[in-house]
C-alpha cells in the first residue's frame, strides 16, 4: 500500500500582478496509491452538496504519469519508485519520486519539471511548505534543499486561452504580445458565438487587421458593433497618429448619422426595430445614440475635419446634429449663416446672444436689422465691445426701408443709446443720427431740433454736413439753429425770413448784442420783411420797437412810395426832437473840446520856461561824484545824472535796437563825423534816446525788478549785520 497524504495550497505570493479583489482560490491534493487527486477547495454552496461538488470537479493525475521517466528516443518508461511526498504551489503539484523532484501542472496534469536531487541511496524526510511565506523545502537527514519557484505562472495564460477562459488568460498575460494574442482569440471566439458587440470591444484593443475586422462587422450587418469597434480603436491611437484618428473619427460620423436616420425612420413608420424593441424603446435608444454622438463630438472634435463633417452630416439631413457640431467647434458663423439662410430669425438671435466676437455682429447686422430690428438692438445694447461706426451701414439700410414714426425707429433707438449712454463723440455716429432725423418724411422736426440743441456750442456732428441735409429736406428751424451756433447770424436770419419765420428771425437778430453794427443789420433785414408783409405801417413800427437801434429814418426806405404820413407822424416828430437834442449835445461837446485844446496850448508854452535848481555839492545818482563837475541831466523828479553815467545805465537796460542807435549817435557826435544842423539834430536825438525818462523812476526801474539785489561781483559778507 502506497503513501497517503493530503495537502492544501499555500497563501498566494505577494506580487503586484495579483489582484486583491479577485484572490486565487485555494486547492487541495490527495496522494493515494493510484496517483494524486486534486481540485479546488470550494467554500460554496453551503450544505450537503458542497462535498459532492468538490469531488465532482476534482481530477486525478495517475501515478504513472508523474513517476514515469523519459527514456531513450523520448519514450516514457515506468519507474519502480512510488510518490513519497507531495506539495502544492499556486499552479503545480510538486512530488518527490525516489531521488527526483517532479512538478506537474494542476490545470493540464502535464509534467513540466523532472530533476534528480538526491544521490543514490539517499533518503528524504519529506517536502515541507511554509504556507505564509510561500516557500518549499526538501529535508534529508543530512541536507536541506529549497525548491525555488521562478515565473511559475508564465505559461498560465496559454493554458487559460486553450481552455477559452479569456478573462483569466488576460489576467495572467504579462506582455503586450500575450495580451494581444488573448484579445484576438477572445474576439474570434465571440464572433463565432454571434456576440458581435462584445467582440467589437475586444477587437478594438487587439492588433487584428483593421480592415478585416471592419469588413466582418459590415458583412454581418452589425453597425452597432462597428461603431463600438471604431470608438475603441480610436482610443488606442496616439495623438501623433493624426491621419488614422481623422479617418476613424470621420467614419464614425457617417456611422452615427446612419444609425440616427435608421431610428428616425423606424419611429416615423411606426415599425418595430427588432423583435426585442418596441417604438417606445426605439425612442429611448434614439436619445441614447444622440447623447453618445454629442459626447463623441465634444471629446473628439479635434480629430475631425470641419468641412468633411459638415458635408457628411448635411448629406444625411441631420439639422440638430449639424448645428450641435458647429456649436461645439465654436463655428458660430456657420450656425448663424444656417439660420439666416432659412429665415429662422429667432434661432439666429439666440446664437448671436452668446457671441463675443464683434466681427460676427458686423457681418449679420444688416439682414437681422431688416427682419428682427427690435430684438437685435436689444442684443447690441448689451455688447460693450462693438464699434458703432461699423454698424452704420446696417442702420442706414434699415432706415431706408422703415416707414414708421421716429419713435419706433430702431436705428434711432440704438444711436441714442450710443450717444447718451456710451457718450460717443464719433462724428460718423452723430452724422448718421442727423441724417435719419433730417430725411424722415415727417414734417415735424422737433426731434432733430432737440438733438441739435443738446449738442451745445461744440457739436460732435459735422455742421456743414448737417446744414446741407437740413437745407435739402427743408428743416428750417434746425438749419437756423446750426447757422446761429456757427456765428453765421446773417445766413440764419435770411433763411428764416425766406421761409416767413419772422419770429425766429427776430430772436436770432437779438443774439449779437456785443456787435451793434451787426445787430442793427440783422434787424434791418427783419424790418424789411415785416414792413413788406404788414397790412398797417403802425403795426410794423410797433413790432420793430423791440430793437432800440432802429430809427424811423432807417425804416423810411422800406416804406412804400405812397404811404399816409399820419401812420407814423408821432415817430417822425419824436425822431426830430431826438435829433435836436443830439445837436445841442454835440455843440456842447465841441465847445468843451475847443477849451481843452486852448488849455493844452498854454501848458505847452509854459514847458519852455520850466527849470530846476541844482544845489552846490549835489551828486550824481549813478556814480556819486559831484554833479557840476561835467555835463548832466536833471529830471522833473529831481533825480540828476552825469550825461555819460546816464548813457551807460541806459545802454545796460535798453533793447538791442535802441542801444545800437545810441552808440551810433555817440560815435558820430564825439568823432565829429557830422557838423552843423545835422550835428544839432543828432545831439537832440541822442538826448531824446538817453534822457527820455529817469532811470530810477520810469519803466527802466520796473524792468530791473528781477535783477538780484546783490550782484555776482559783490561780496555777500559785506551785507552781514
């Protein structure tokens, strides 16, 4: 009878590739005379049937299969020795047969290791296992051998693959090539089973030829599986694989569109998509596919060619998806153009509300002002980055087609916002507002006049441009105001009178109060108009009394050739009395002037006899030396100077021209270059230049106020106290 023993597999080795959430199950092995009976040590289901299940799933490895030796030619020979001891590793059964260590795979029973360890005649005490440290030992009376496991699970993935346990095979595949082999085999297996969707996910991570897999799904009419495969495959390409990513992503757009159209057709026709989906479920699937498409766009929009995607989606007539893609890639021009072409103004405005790019507003403002002016202006007034000048063409185009009152004109509304709220001083904006006001068919120009007056003396609009428009459209009140603001009172009065606006003309004529000549000229123009229009001379004269500058004699030329003098007799008499009073006043003024002239003549004659007394010992105010030592000048202020001292001081302070002339006269007189009468004239001129004013009392002294009190060549310490 042979040895009998029962062993259990140790704890799994502590390696990174073991997954704690799915720990390997423990195994048992029972050594008997027939061989090794082994299997999984199950813990469920609990109950009486557990034991039956454990033994039912266990397998027997015959003793002869383990103990046999390889003979010559690779033929197996039966060994006389029996199995003396066994131990379980994670994946193998380790047996002591005679002096040999033999290892067999638990999954296949195949012997994978056979090595003589003991010498002939040497006996072993047994094989022992440290179940916690997962080490294996062979003891003899003299020696201890450690059985070391190296990459015990290196071929487990192959065995699992052969057993079609693909998840386990993938778990124990350590290299990319091994995992790829598992994926390909798993995909092939799923295809054979008809599980195309599951196969798509597996194939997408494998190296199986792309075209082969794609054709497989196409030939089997599996668009959903193809979509899943393409999505998975797209995720495996690096960002540097630009062409591959664009190709697959574009193909996916086509696949999504076909799927969405198919679902729409099914819903519209009321047919059932398949035996398992009713119309309600079809609608739910449509929503799910659309959400999946939108998620795909958001994630992979960088992998798509914009024009190609537009063409593909448009060819399928998928409006919602087309606009979603355009919105995702921020192609608002395309979205706006799409809605505008279809005259869907509300949708276009919704898109425009979200924009920040000013160019988009400029591009679509004309068409939107024509069809949705009020809503567009609301949006424009919320945008702070717009240049109103760029919107002027759209505003003018709108105004040309607008037939309503100014109060409902949206161009005026926006321009008022720009002028009043944004405080714009752009002349183009203001000129546009003037143009709209002036060209409006209404005869009421109160709005234009109010705007023009609000601009004050320095308007932002071009006055010449505004005048041309106002004259062209007969806006008299505004025109006269602009003329007045420009100081062109004559033109303003003439224009007002030309349109019989006498009251306005008289108001303008009163403005230049500081210029009596102009004031009178304007009122004469008003008088001519009033007298020509008045039925009674008396009434005209009463009106013209508003100007004090007008006299009856100024008005007489405007009267008709034949007029009854009784109508203005009082005014003529009053004028004659005023003339008489003025003549008397002028006579008195002439008498006063004659007396003043006589007094002046007396004073001039007295000047010839004026003199000044110079005391003995009086000194020159310039040099301090006695004044009588040489020629001198005495001024009415009693300051006296030597003539040469006075000349030097005057030269110091005189301007370049005067100083030059003084020197010329001094040279010519001193050197005798002139004689006779000419010399006397030059001496008189020199005296006039030098002695015209006292240098201490006149402007000479005032001009020296900025000179320092202490000169540079003087010692400051001399002034110390």
